[in-house]
C-alpha cells in the first residue's frame, strides 16, 4: 500500500485536484475539511504527511500546526501548508509554527506532487 496523505482543506476544487494527482501517483489520500477537530483527524488517521490549508473554518492552519508540533507523537510529521496568502509575513508565520514547506495558491499539480515526494522519506 502507498504512503498516506491527510489533506486538511475546505475548498472542494482544491480537495479534488490534490486528491486526484496524489492518488494517481499511488498515495492514499484522506481528507478533512474543518479546523475545529483537525488534530483528532491527524491522530486517528496516522498519515505520513499532512497537507494543511491556512484558512479553515473553526481553527486556523497555523493553530493546528502548532498543535501538531506540540504533540510528541506527531512533532516529526511533515507538513506542507497551502494558502492563498503569499506575503512574506505569512511565510514567516508558517516557518515559526513549524511548517516544512509553504506553498501559495494557485499552484501546479507538479509542484504539489514534487513537494509531497520530497517531504516524505521513502
């Protein structure tokens, strides 16, 4: 079985596009669409990588990332953050919160696939 990705995103078109490109490459993709209980989804689904949107209903991606990094069992988990916000301060906030990589929307399918492949050690 392939590696597991948890995509935490609330925009349906992004969910469909990212799920399609990763599934086609052999990844098992699970999705979650709100920030409120996203940390529970990370714990129960035990992904190899999390793709995390910054702006989610219920809780921001930055807050979720801080929760991931504070959890001993999850602190090592690679996290790729996605956002429509690409200002330097947003990238800096993601780095301070512990993101492995930050990607702005719109992005190409190849960019996402390359980032996921590079962040997950085979």
